[in-house]
C-alpha cells in the first residue's frame, strides 16, 4: 500500500498486495521503516459489543409512533371541526 495525492487512504501497488518479505525477523523488501512500524505495533483489541445497545431503539420507536399518533389525532380534530360547505 502507498499514499497518493489522489486518495486520502492507502492504495494497492502492483505486485503481491499486502505481502512483505521477512527474513530472520527483519523486513528485507522496500520501505522497511514503514512496514516495520506497522508490524511492531501492538494489536488492538476490539471493544466488546454492548448487549443493552438495542434497548435504546425501543424508546426511539415508541417516541416516533407517539408523535405520529398525536399528529393523526390533530388532523382528525381539524377535519371534524370544518363545517361542510354547501354550493
């Protein structure tokens, strides 16, 4: 992968993408500093999934439904107050 002016992310280069030649725990292909820094970084542990995260959606659904129901009641009230016009 390499940085380019056209993209904000690393783009693949020609050849076996994602492969780095290592010999005796030392990088022997080009960009030793760059790949060495990546290889020596400590692995990041993904954060655990929160089980209670889905409960927040229930409140949002209830509030959305209640708002729609109140709006519907206001429309019915407005329509029932209008007097029919005779032509």
